[in-house]
């Protein structure tokens, strides 16, 4: 069945629509685009801004029947209403009766409301096809310039012309998914973000579309010129060294590395050598005046530092209480454990972004925090630039992809064994600390600290691996 979720992701591709709805062998788009539990919590908070109404539960068929019965009773506010028409369905966060018609409200935990316009107009189309009179369409998004009293922006997104185009697209989708055979694939720029790319154009292991070292537009250009396999691209004069190493590693289980590039990177480092990781959270209703709705705040950090060559790493950590705004204390702790002469490794540039926010929020710490920023070095770069690769990395450079690839049989570095396995879970757990019992809270704090500490321990292990290959003769 066509839903708001898959309708908005089809990008006009009839093959994608067919595979999502008809072929059970393909993974549902819902798995990829589902909101985290933290975002659902924020959405629930946003709904509290609306008048009390009737909730609709259950799968879409049952919910659609219940919604119809509730509407017939004349209820004016309905949450999670469902509608079905032909082979399409829609669920609405809120519908409210106004002047004999139902206005539709899409409640989204983001400030970028434009990305949801098609979804709410799609809902209007399905509601009207289901025989329900509709009024205006609104997107309720986070007002990032708001205050504690005003956290939502309500935007009227009525657009009859756009609605007609969407209705025509829906008509074509329903027509295509009724075909007997899967539509043929057509290569477009949108294919680069499609979860079905592999099934359409990268069925073979050596397909040019499996190469991660070059952008999709480059792959698309090569494919259109008849260069469909990675070994064909490897022979071309414009194939850079990053791509060559990624191609080379496919034929071996050994690590492939550039000793010269690794040494050049290591020469930019010095002792004391630190390893820093932050965990953060978006705050829907901030309690502190310096914050706006959905500002990102630091909730904890882990910092390991090696003072000199051969010395053991010393660990520092900080975590807030989950109730009060804690960034001022975090900034003080950070300054207290990171010396101005420390060379500080981070993974990607997120820590730099976080510290720059601290500088804006707490100007009196500016000088010391700027000294930390000046000494930050991105540990992901050697892996993103393919200085060290192996087959298990699958062309990627994220920490949680590189670490198990380089240390495949090391249980102490295995995130899957932990209660908290990723940053999204850490944010969700931290946000609930204030609602936990004392015992639950203590256990959650231990889990949060263990997770954050593993991030910096993992960085030490990756640096050690670079050191090993950098010293090879």
C-alpha cells in the first residue's frame, strides 16, 4: 500500500515504488527512514500544544475504520487519524474540525518544514478520496528562534497547484505497481540515495556503483560512458590513489596502506596526545535563557590523554544529571583536563562544532576553548582518504565501521555487547534520566559512561594501528 512515507521517497521512480510495495525480498523503506525514539518523544511533547482529542491506535486498516466512526460522531480533534482510498493510505498527526471541514496538522520535530509539505498535501488527497471534507493544511515545526513560551511555528502550506501534481504522481504510482513485471531501471541523480541502487545497478561485486571513493555523479558519468566495472576505472588516468587502494583491497584480506601518507599524518601529532568524544542532545523546551528550542547541548564527554611516548592513557569524563542544563560545568571540566599544549584527536569534526558553540554561549571561556580548537586533529581523515583500508571497511570510514574491520576479534571493542550501542540510543537514554527510579538512573549512568569511554578508547586503538603501519620498513 502507498503511504506518506514511501510516497515521499519514490522521487517519481516507478521501479522504486514497485519494489517497495510489491516485492517482499526488498527491505522496506520504513526501516531506513524511521524516527528514533528520541524524536518520537519530542513529537509527543509537541502534540501537547494542541487541544485534547481522541487518539486512534492500531494498524492502518483498523485505525481507518475507527477514524471513520469517530468522525461520524462529530469529534472535533483526532490524533493519529487514518484514511484509506484504493491502494493508498494516510495517517495524520492531528486533524481539527473548523467550519465544517477538517484542517490537517503535520507535527514534525524539525525546523525545516518544507520537506514535509508534500506529505501533508498527500494526506489531504487521501482524506478527500475517502470522502472526508478537508480545510487547510499546516506543518507544525520547531521554531528555533522561539522561547520557552513559543516553541512551535504553524505554517499554512495549502498549494492547489502542487496538490494537483501530487495527485497525478500518485495516480502514476498506483498504475505502475499494478503492472505484472518490475519496471526497468532508469539511472538518475536520485538513484544515489535510493536503497535499491544495489539491486538495480550494482548486482555484481565489481560494479562501479560499489566504489565508495568517488561521488555518485562521477559513477553515473562513468556508467553512461560504458565504464561499468571498477577494474575498468582503475586503468583510467584520472583514477586517483584513494580509489586505487579501495579497488586493490577487494582482492586481498590484508590491510592495504600508504606508509608515506600515514607517516605524514602522524607527523602532525605531538604529545601530550588526547582523544576527545562528546555526546549531545537536542532540547525541545529549554529551561535556560541562552538556549532556543531544539538547540544541541553537550551532555557528557570522554577524554583520554597520553602524556608522553610509552605512557599509559589517563581517562577523564563528565556527565550531566539529565535534569539541569550542564554545559557550563562541562566547559569548566573540559578546560580543566585539556591543557593548552595538548594535541587533541577527534573523529570527524563534530567536537570542533560543539566547542565552537560553547564559545558563543560562554564568552568568558573563549580564550581557553579556542586554544583547544586550534589543537584539534581529525582522526577520520586517514581512513576517509584511504591511507589505511581493508575489505571489511566496505569503502567507509565511520568509527563503527573502521574499528571492527581493524580489530575483528576483540570483544572489548565490540559495541554490540553494550547496553548502549550508538549515539542515538545515548541521547534517548540521557533524555529519560529524570524520569527513572534511583536504581534505573544509576544503571543508565554507568551504561552512558561506558559507551562514551569506548569511543575514545576506540580512537586510541585506531591511532595505534596507524602508528604500527607508519613504522613499517
